[in-house]
């Protein structure tokens, strides 16, 4: 007897009696599962929009307190500080219409509405008609525009372009009258030698210098001259 041919495909076994269908199929076909899927279709996109909004807005919310805030408050005119200028520079002319310049690292109005200034590191530059110049500087000073008086204090240095220099504690400069007066001990030097005096008087825009009080002069011979 020949063997019976075997079928190539076998049908799946029938479910046993009393065995239920897979739970997934049961859930998929239930109305509760359908409502869950519908709700998730609405909730998930909404959550995505909220997360994107937080990513954009959060840096701004966290930096609000750290920002520099500007505000306005009521303030009386008397509570405002006096006018202050950095690198102040003033140009003027004397009684003979010759120019002079007064500069300072810092200038503060001495009184509200006044023409007087308290200065830090003031300097006065005076130029003569023949081109020579005279410079006076100090640590502090007071300048009155109306009177043309410049009070230099805290160590005054006077330099002239021909090689002369003077050092004293305080000098009052009358920029309009082209004169300066010092009543403190002064020490000077130049091509002539050295000088010590109790005071000084500068006139003619630095052309003439008079040493006042007890004075001591040490002459220095010119180079190459015989003793």
C-alpha cells in the first residue's frame, strides 16, 4: 500500500470550548476603549502645545527679577546734586584778548546756578603772543568764571617752555589781569640755577617772576664757562 499524501498547510486549531478570545480584541471592541482613544487624541496635542509654550516663555519668566528696572520718584529741586563735568575744559581771553585755557579731570558746580567750579587736577595754559607758554597745575582748585580767579591748592607746579619750573603749596591766578600770587614757600630751578623764597609774584603772563620775602639764589655757571 502506498502512503497517503500529507497536506501542505494545516488549518489552525479551533479554540477549545469554554476559552475566551484574546483580551486585546475584547478591549478594542469595547466602548470604553474607544472613548479612551478619542480622549488621548485631544489631550496629547494639547499637552504638546503647553510644553512648547513653557519652553519659550520660561526663560523670560525666570529672568524678570534679575533685570535692571527703571523707575521714577518725586524729587524736589533741592535734592538734585550739583552739576558735575568730567574732563572739563574752558576757553577764555584776558583783558588784552589773549587766549587762555582751564581744564580739569573733574569739575563740580560750587553752588546751584553759580559760575564757580570746584576742580580736581586743574590746569591753566597761557600762551604768549610770541609763542611761548606757561602752564600751572595742582591737585585741587576753585575757578570763578565771573572774576577770572583760579585758586590752585594741594601742591602747585609752574612750568615755562624755556626750562623754568616753580613748586609751591598754593597760588592764586588772575587770568584776566595776567598775574599770579603765591604766599607760601617756593622752590624753583632753571638754566640759571636754583632759588628758594617765601613767596612769588608772576606778571606779564609769565614774562616776569618776582620772588618775595627772604630768598636764596644759587647760580649755576653756563656749560664751558670759566669759574
